[in-house]
């Protein structure tokens, strides 16, 4: 594996998670899980090298 110091990569992430849970016992060996959940994720990446090349990208999920 080699390392090329001629470029830099920077990234920034955001994560948001909401949730709720309720787990009642139906029988001794069985439980029911009920509850809304949600989430959001964002990734931003920026690449620069010594030749002046630059690229940006972002993804939501």
C-alpha cells in the first residue's frame, strides 16, 4: 500500500436520528416492538491535488 501526499480529501457529515420505542410483552417468549423511527444523513466530500484539480460531491440518504 502506498501513500500519495499530492492530494487532500476533506469530508463533512451530518446525521439526524429520531426515534421512539415501546416493547410490550405479549407472552413470556414473545414481545411486540412498536414505534416510529426516522433518520437523515448527508456526506460532503472535497478533493484537491497539486495540479489544481478540484472536485466536490454530496450525497443524502
